[in-house]
């Protein structure tokens, strides 16, 4: 994809970037800072929780990332992983909805925000250097899982 094509994706548009910054990213950063501040009053923390709730609701207004509306090859891999996950994961509707929204937001952050892209890539790179345990490691309930179906 050329630079011109990259700049034409929905997430690269100035109005969407302003919306993401002002309605989601900044309120989340501010809200989390207050909630985890032991010196903040309960009222201040309640306001911050409300701010986080509004930011989370704002995430629902963003279009779902697709291969067609994103440019970065790794975003396309993340989209494929999201789709792969939801072909196999059958948790409750609420839980899957939460996971999907969170996953979509990570894809959007990856797509438009180089520092987040760098962080995510660095974590992936570092994880492969570690002795990551296989899925189900020391999980004695694995045969009773009805919410996961390998294809």
C-alpha cells in the first residue's frame, strides 16, 4: 500500500483520529490514572469510572476493522486472529462482546498509533524469546470446556 492509500483508510482520517483521541484514548488514560490513584477521593474515582464507561461506549461507534479498511499488514494478521478466535470461542454473548470490542480497539490502535504498534510488536517479539507455556498448561479442566471448539 502506498502512503496515499495508507492515508485514505477510515482510521487515518482526521475526524476519526480526533474522535479516538478525544473520546476514547485521553479519557481512558485520565480515568485509569485517577482510579488507581490511592489519594483520589471516592467522588473523583466515580467520575473517572463514568469517564471510562463513556470512552468504552465510544469505542462501539468505530467501524470494525477489516482488511478493506486497514492498511498495515500486521493489522490484517490481527484481524485474521480475531476472526480465528471467534470461530472457536463460544463464551457468553457479553464476554465475547467485550473481548471483540477490546480486540478491535487493539487493532485500531495498532493501525493508527506508532507508539502502540511498537509496544505490541515488542511484546510479541519478547514473548517468542521466552519459554511461553502451551495453551492449557496445568489446566485440569480442559476436557470440560464447552466454550472452545478446535476445528
